[in-house]
C-alpha cells in the first residue's frame, strides 16, 4: 500500500520526530548533537522554516516546526540523510540509522502548541537525564524561558501563536511548563467544532507519544509516566475545546483531580 501524502500548506505547524532503528542511540556524544544542531540551523535558513521547539535525546529527537513554501519533507530528508552519513562515518558503521521515515503530526489548533512545548521540553526530565529542563542544554527550553538566546528558535513567532508579546513569552512559557498558564487553554466555545478532535483521538495521539496504548492511558495506571501522559491529555483536550468535566470522565477521575494534574509539580 502506498504511503499517504504528507499534508502541506503555508504556515502549517508540525511536531516532527524520528527514532533510531531498533531504538538504538542516534547520538554517541555531544559532538554528534552539535553537528545535528548545525544541520538544523542551516536547514531552517535554507528552507525558511520557523522552529518553535526542539529536543535532542539519546535515541530520538523532537522538532516543532512551521513551514512556508518548502514542504517539511525536503528539510527533514536533508537533515536525516546528512546526519546519518556523519554518524556512520564517525562510528564506522553501515546501514540505516533511523527507524523507518520520520513522523510528523499536524498541529491544527494554535492552542495545542502549549501542550507541544511542554511535552517536547520535558522529555529529558521524564527520561531521568535532568532534574529540570534548564539542565538539558540540547533543547529549546533555555531560549523560550529567557535564560539565553537560541538562534534556532523563532521566539517572536512563538509569542504570536501564544497570543503574547515577545517580552512576556518567558513568563507565559514557564506557566505552560508548570501547567498553570490558563491563557493557553481556550474557552471551549471558541474552538470551531470541526477542529474538536474526539477525546478518543486525543488519547490515541498522547498515548503514542508516551509509549502507551489509549486503554492504558485511560484505565487509571499509576507512575510518573502515566501522570505526565494524563496531564498532557487534559491540556490537549482543553485546547481542543473539551470541558474539564469531559476530560476527567475519560480519565475516570473527578474534575478537581484533573485540574490538579495541571498544577502538579514534576
């Protein structure tokens, strides 16, 4: 069966991710990560991409990117091809480095961007690589939080999407990270009905990001991974126009318990 075509239109925002074949590491050391960063920066400039967030892990990476005239697949193909060549030469290996083709989920609702920023930049914390996202230098967290400039990120565009001034972005972003930025979650009545994904669809999407099934996510499982997945599910559900009561019912908990997920510290 042929692969379905990638959706492309000017201004589209994607959450792109690729993982090492058989979940093997794709970065051997910081020199590899630095080379990947240089490829990302050059590709961004050549393809006129806008980068909203990114995170380089051990066996995978995440990029939240907005495209214009150049389709995402052209930039991603360039990055994956050149990086694979670099890695194979350094490690004296042959064969595929990445597992199948990259995944790219379209961010159809602007408010969902907050959930993506939070999910991507908390990856090192969830994986136990850092106590806080600020400790992991291979992500866009420091640039969005105002700790240090990041030439990869387009902070003005991120601020515009989140409905704030660039000078106010760090405080809003940190609120998103803590799950306390109510301004990122719209009133359900403001979300067009055609853009309201079902709670089942949202659960499937979030669960996949955390290596779970939708049934696992909604069945009341416990542990840090389940808690973080549930929190992302609630934020994504609210961003898609669902009431807190409905999100809580899907998780088989009370609305107050679902609200506490958004304010709970990591």
